[in-house]
C-alpha cells in the first residue's frame, strides 16, 4: 500500500502546484493504530502528511455535499459510486471534483483485529502490512495475520473495487470479485415473521441512538433530519425498542436505491450493530425489481426519482 | 372486554379512491366500519413515515389507495408511489411485520363496488392476523 501513498502525494503535489484545485481531501495517519483520519489540506507543505493504507475506510464523499470550491478527493470504488450518486442528486458537480481513484483490495476491520489480539490481554502499538499479511505488534509480541480473514464485511462481498469515475488512478486496476452478495439476506427472508421480528429486535437492541450511522453516511445530508422533527414528531426520541427500530427502518428506507454499501454506518457504530442488514435488503430489492445499482452509471436517475409504466405491481389490488 | 375489532387507517387519494368511498356511501353499499379514512392529495403524497406512524400509534392495518396507473390527477404521482410502496411493503415484511397488515390498491372514483369489496378484503385480512403486535409504541404507565 506504500506505493499508493507515494503516488497520492505525487498527484496532490502536482495539482496544488498547478493550482488545479483549491483543496484536497485525503487521509492522514491516525494517532492510534488502525484509525486514519480524513485530512483536509490546501498547502504543499502538508503533502508529506498524506497517507494511505488499509485503514482508510471512512467514505470521503461525506464531505462533498454543498461544497462551493474545487477539490481533489481520494476515492475507493465505493466512494466513487457515492460521488456519482451525489452528482445525480445535485449536491456537487463533476467539474468541482478531481477524483484520485484508488483500486481497492478491501479495507480492514479493526474490531476483528482487536478481537483476535486482545483476547490474549495485549495492547496493540503498531500495525503494518506486507504481502497479504498484517503484522500486529505490541509490547513483547508480534503477530502475522492473514489479510483476507480481516476484511470489513462489506469489502468481503464488494463487486466494485475499482473506482467507477476518476481523473487519475494511483495504480493498476484490481480484479473484481465474483461473489453472491445477498446470502445472509436470503437466509433472513426464509425465516418466519416471528423469527424475523425477533432477529431485528435483537439486532437494534443495543442502539443508543447516537446517530453515528447517520452522520457517517454521505447521503444523510438533509438540512433537517426526520429524527429531529418535532411537529409532527414521526419518530420518538427515546431508546424505546419501537422508537429505535422505527429510526433504523426510516434511515434505511431513505437510502433505498442510493446506498453503495461503503460500510461507513457499520464502522461508525459504537455498539457494533450490523445496520447494513437493513440497507442491503433494500439494495437487493431495487436490483431485483428495477435492475438498478446505485452509483454505477453517471447520468442515470435514482430509481425512486423515476418510473416505468410497466413496473411490477402484483402487490396492488 | 368486547370482541376485538380491527382498526384500519386508509390513506385515500382525493381524486379517485376518496371519491369511490364517497360514492360507495351514497350508493348505500355495505362496507365494514373498521376503516378510518384520511384524505390525501395523491397516493404520491403518502410518505412511508405515515404508514409507520399509523402502525406505531396502534393501527392494526394500513391501506393506501390511489388512481389507476395513467389516471393520476398529477399525471405521474402514482407511478412514483408504486415504486416507493413496492420497496416499503417488502421491507416491512422483511423485518417481521405480517404482510396482511399493509395493503395497496388502485380504485377509480367510479369503482364504488370495488371499494366496498377491497375494504371487505382488507378488514378480513387484518382480522385474520389479529391485533397489532409489532412496532406499536406502548406508553409507559406513570403512577
């Protein structure tokens, strides 16, 4: 991944020198292992701080809606799809963006690493990566872990690892996976309604309504979110199970046909709820009913913003 | 306690289904008394929030009805609604809400008999699954 860092720095340096962009949104190495932060920069002196490795999961498209300036943005496959959706929704124009595309081999899940390492009561001080191996080091130990076992869940089933739009790539395109994305969704669909209700009640039970999932999402840019509305108040603000589930249902529904499964919501969740189980179901339905995949084609209208006279309607009396 | 009767919220489009309900009444067609009608300007006006809110507040079923495709007063409102509802209905079933609770129909203002018939069907379906169990917000009792 070090080559990517070098290449990003090189591109950004050139862009700033030639004044192609006003600013750059990228990543900087985090202060704790496995947590890189989004980095906003305008000056060439800051270029050496730019960084890239497998812990850059944050979706930088989140910082694009309603921007006025011209920015360069570092984008993985899922981020680039989010950008396509934001362009379709008139949140930003293509001319305002210089997209530095990252062919992505999947981001890693820090929680899985912690689970493996911390069970033996050890703290991690540094994590390195080489040749498909993650090397985790701490006081008195060093551990090599197989990269493929520690991918984020959404990355393990990703079908668009390469950016769909970009101005420049930092490396060779990576091969796309062929994989069944909806295995877990189908498993739930085959359960009885009681079982499904039980499953989702249990799933959302630990939710503390912090709205981190909403804030991390590049598509949750409404000036007033439905959870903040008070007259009328559609969703209760308590952590009553009904209120919590209503929030998750509506949040997911607002992402129908827009979600690119970047996994930001799940990564942001402080209590580890698998909120993608909601959005992925809608993603599957949109694909099956309307043959649409979010953010794959520039210029395509979002599925809920258009219709075909012959759309399926067997459920309507 | 008296025998349980289902409570059903019907969101009817002003131009078609509400007219049909009116005509059904004027024509003295027999229909179940379990339906509470809310008039909306178009089925496209129906936000998924309304359906969830009805269930949260204790409705045993929700029924949304609008104009036939192609007959929308606003030309295409019901086409958008159709996509929204297709996703919503499937999604609610996915989280465990019984499919018998949420209904959709196209009824024009001349179809009073269809209105009475569908009303009957909706009430029967909801009656079969019994009182709402899921997604009802229970008030906490404070002494």
